[in-house]
């Protein structure tokens, strides 16, 4: 099944945003010099970085699910 150009743009935008969140998380967790304090002995910046990174992976997974739904032959067809 050939996908329309709008769906391809939508999927590619979702992938770019997911990679941006993951990159932001890696930057915040590893390379940033912010000092926001500690929580339970772990720097808050590291926790925020991990949170961004995990959210990016989640968005990448959602983009994959959206892509797999678009390839389904029964997408948009409902039975009564």
C-alpha cells in the first residue's frame, strides 16, 4: 500500500521530534553544566535528562505504531 505524501510528512515529523527529544535528553544528562540541586543523592539535571530521553524513545515508538497502522489494509474500515 502506497502512503500519501501527507502521511509520510507526518511520520517523518514525528521521527524528527522524537530524535530531538532524545538528543535533548542526552545533552541535558551528560553535557550540561546546570546546577539544580540533588534529589535522593541524584542530580536533578540527570533525572531530567533521562526523562527527556525516555520521552523521545516513547515518541519514536508511537511514530512506529502510527506507521504500522497506516500500512494496515483495514485502517479506517469499521464493521457494524
